[in-house]
């Protein structure tokens, strides 16, 4: 008879019996089936879509909303240079270094891991705040393209929101657009490498100009 401190695992294909230490967790069979993983992949992708605000890839470029900047991940060392400026718009060039692209990418995945639906076969730490799902596995389930788009949105919106606040600018409808399209930005982004983009800020007319 097996020791009460150990459990039996029977492999019916080979008619063998194996013992598993008591401190090793055994998860339900559905946790490792393709169907089970597919269901949770769909659930996680839906969760990701619910987090990402709609961002349009207009003909003039990638368009984002600067309205809600309090929840954004801050980019500490972005370099922003004004390329041209007039009364109606400002065109800028934004460059982000290797450290910041890596930091934002990792923070996005960490935030997703904290609040994403449970994944079969993985447990959360005590308190349920941080999931133990490996980041590369989480990235695979969520879809690298979706996560990359989310990271780019964070970088574009955060850097320009900080610039607008610092320069005390009134941007029309709180929206900005990049010169590059969403696909161009995505193809040029790699975590841990430099990333740059050009953007246009359309300015609100002053009250004096609006009444003349």
C-alpha cells in the first residue's frame, strides 16, 4: 500500500504506476488540453481588448487620445524635438531609448499578468495580486501583435501627454496623430531597442482668434 504522504498517478497507456510527492500540485486534465488552453486564450484576448482604448490608424497615421493620462506608464527619458511650428500645429520627433522601451514592455506584461483571468496550470501568489504565468507564455497567449500595439499606444500617448502638459499646450480634441502608420510603428518596435516616431499636434484656436 502506498504511503499516505504520497499519491498515485496511473498511466493507462503503459499500465505503470508512479508516485508524486505530496507537495506537488496536480491540475485538472482540462488544464493541459488544447481546448482548455484555447478557451483561456480567447478569454485573455478579450480581456486585453477591454483594456485597450480604440486607436484609429487614420490615413495620416496612428491616432491616439491624450485625455486620460493618469493611468499611463511614464517614459522617463524620451527626447522630443520640434521640427516645425506655426499657429495651427506643431510637428515633433520623439525618440525613446533602449531601456525605456524594455521597461514599458515589461510593465505592460506585468500589469496584464496581475489582472488577467486565471490561466489553467498556474497559480497566483498569496493575496492574488501577481500571477506566476511566465511572461513569454502570457505574450504567446495574448498575441504578440496585440501586446505590441498596446505598448506603442502607451509610449506614444505617454510621451506626448507629458510634452503637452510641460509646454502648456491646448491640443485640438486632445488627439494626436503620428506620421507613421500603426503597421509601420509596429514593424519598427522591438523591446530593448531604440524606438522613434514623428507626430503632429493640432492646436486649439485661442478665444481671441475664434471671435475674429
